[in-house]
C-alpha cells in the first residue's frame, strides 16, 4: 500500500464511544509508529478534550460562491435549471442566491451564456494542527502523534468541504504510518464524504434498540461505498444480546466488546485517555489492534 493505512471510526449515532475508540486507538498505535489523528466531527470536534494539544492554524477551508452581475444577466434561467441544490432562483428582473444551499460546484458560472456569474471565496472554517511536542515531552506516544482538527464556523450548514480537505490531508500523509479518522456520527452527507475511499472502517455501537437501528443504517452505507468494516460493541453488558445476534445472523465481524466500566466514565469526565491510565485499558487496545491486523476481519462484506 503506497499511502498509510487509513482507518475510519464511525457510529450510526452519537454517544456510542466512537471518539473514545478513535483517540485511544491512535494513542495506542503512536506508542510504536508515527500516527496522524484527524477529527472529522467538524460541527462538534472533541478529540482534543482528551489530548490537550496546543493547536496552530493549518489552512482555511471554504467554497467558491457565485455572484451575479444583474446588468449583464439576461435572466434566461439556465443557472437555476442546472443547480441541483436549488441554490438559485431566477425572477424576471433578479437572480436570487440562497447562499446556505450552495455547494460551490461552479456549474452555474461555467454555464452562464453571458458570463454574468463570478465566484468568490467564502470561508466555512479552518483546519488546525497540533504543535510539535515540546522537547521535554516525556510521553513517547505524544511525540509520535500528529493531530488535525477541522472546525466549522458557527452558523455554517455545509460540512462536506471541510471533511473533503481533512481527507486530502489524510491521503497526503507521508510521515505517518497510520491515519485514524474520527468521523461525524450519523449517516448524512458529511459521513458519506468521510467514508469514501477509506481502507477500513470500525463501526462503534451499543446493545440498545437505537444502537442496533443506527448500526444497520451505517452498515448499509458502508456496504454501498464498499468500505470493509467491522464492529465494536461498547457497553456490551448493559443492554441485551441484540448486537451479538445481528453479528451472528449476518456473519459480521465483531472486533471487540467493551464492557461497562465506571473507570471509563471517570477518565472521560476528566478529559483523560484510557491508554496509559491502567494496564487493563492498554491491554484492551492491544487486543483491538491485534484484531484489526487480523486480515480475516476485513474481508469485504456484501
Ligand atoms: S445563466 Fe447567466 S444570464 Fe442566465 S439567468 Fe443565470 S446569471 Fe442570468
Ligand atoms: S455553484 Fe453550484 S451549487 Fe452553487 S449556486 Fe452555482 S450551481 Fe448551485
């Protein structure tokens, strides 16, 4: 493989433990390899709550939005006809632009027969990158971990350009052997953008009706995108056996079961990672990585 192994961590819904898995898997791997961790949950990034890294600006992210010169416009209506996001409406004497619907595809300006449309950069947010660890940093894993975070500006509705830029960073990684992507929760457009072209994705769920329902939606999505996947059943002893039944009935791959543990809640509430806290959590993520590396867990599942 020419580029580093790119591992997504996703969940059909929020609150399943996705971020805990992503951050701690990255920290575990960083004990041995150079690793990059990217927080793609750009509407509510929180990986750094457990990393406490100081961040510096890396790049602005935005899109090109159209602006119409009404003096040149003939109000032919072509731009509105072509815009698949309904971001334009052409009235007899005015072109209305619904900026929050525009995805910056550029089609309207290309198509305008009288060149009445120009494009202007609109900033959606920014990607920040962790500063190099200080020379006196004592922890080995911190030296090997580079962390990127995307943050959407308040009020912006379109997250996909930000996810796209973070994915480009992931695929451009030269210095990292592994890249961990903490994807947004759910199964909407930002998740689809985040899932595309990953090497593998870990789906984190919990044994509740909502957990099973949203996991099934996520599985359908990753199957359509043809991303190899496996499942982590978090708080496995709190609900019922519905996830185990789902796994057995469909021959899905169950990577790991994480039983409920008050110590996890304690560490979470204090913004502390599991890896490095106690031996049992180090062993948990050692086991997870061993199962991830086991090739039979990652056969493409149709
Ligand atoms: S395609 Fe150009 S000329 Fe036609 S309505 Fe749109 S901006 Fe005006
Ligand atoms: S740039 Fe694309 S999405 Fe935006 S208004 Fe033009 S055609 Fe629609």
